[in-house]
């Protein structure tokens, strides 16, 4: 997902959509749905359109693409409880909107369930975003480091049950263990970016300008379990010292398990 830290302003909406547009393939126009924040409408229509010169006119006109669809889910709360939900289609035809959703295997209803699921996953994984939390962040750079660390762990290290692939032949295990039937997969493996599951040492020991995959695998194979733990602790310790958070690490191993 596109993650950016800051207030929900018009400039932030433009920045988020600009990053999203740069990640899409040329000519790809997704179906959009969001909450009731008005800034998204202006940012979306500014990014998914084209300049056209009409007959008899000299100045070009900005026109939104015909395949662009945008809807909002507006929720009303009272005393921290949901009292009403309004579905509003801001751009496009309702029937075409539902048909495009159904063609992708979805229900066809206007909702924000996917982004809400991603939001919940991030808040459950990053301790500084948990509500309530004993460890609030004091620096934006500190929270940004932890978010990008979680992104690397979520996509490259952590296997997902829904992405597992059944093996053509079961792999026998030692003792009374059941044979292994599935191969664990990470999102990066499913997307074809990497061919194996990374260990935690790969993103931790990576350095700018080096082959992160090969360097991390070699470092992992050369170190035993205790050596990996010590190297990981030192890397996290140096990261927090670099960010000016010396008060957090009075001892090197205090927050190793919680990080």
C-alpha cells in the first residue's frame, strides 16, 4: 500500500495519488472508493484525465477519463457508535461501477473493506499505531522507520496462509511429524520479485549500493542462531542511535523481542 505520514490535507491527497499513479502500469485505471474526505475527489480527477483540444478552440481542456469511476462511503457516528452509512457515487454510472466490480469477482457493492482491512493490519502490526498504546511515537522519522521496516517484513519475510502452494509430492519430516503438504509463500514470492523467503537478517543487514538479496542470504548462512540475534540487536541499536532516540535503548537488548 501507499503509506505517507502527515495531516489529511489537499497537498497530502495529491502526494498519495501521485505515488499511486507512478506505481500503476501505463493505461491502468482502477475503480476507486474512499471515505467522505473531499480532497480525494480533486486529487483523483487531477491524476486520471488528459488534455484535449476541442474543435474550434485553441486552449486545451482537461477531461476525466471515461473509464474512471469513484465512489464514497460516508459513515455517520454518534458517541463513537455508527448510526448510518451513505453510499455516494461521485463519478461514473452506477450500473457500470457494479459490473466492473463483479467482473473482478467482487460483490458489486460500494465499500471500503479492503483499505479498512489494510488499515487494521497496519495498526495491529505496528505498536506505535495501536489504540491505545503504551509506546506512542515522538518523532515522525521514528514512526516512518518502523512503518518501512514493517513493510519489508510483511512482504518479504512473513509467509501468508492464503498464498501457500500445494506441493506436487509431500515432503517427509523427522520423527512423528506429519508430511509437509504446502510451500509457504510471501507476497514478494507470489509476485515473482524474489524466489525464496527472506530471513529477518536480509533487510536488517542490507546496505545501500549492495546486492541486498545475496548479501543477506550469505550473512544468514554464515551465522548461527545466537550470532543472528546479536547482529539483529546491534543493527536495531544503531538505527535508534542514528535517529536520536538514545533514551529508548539504555541497554542493547531491552526492546529486542518487542521491536
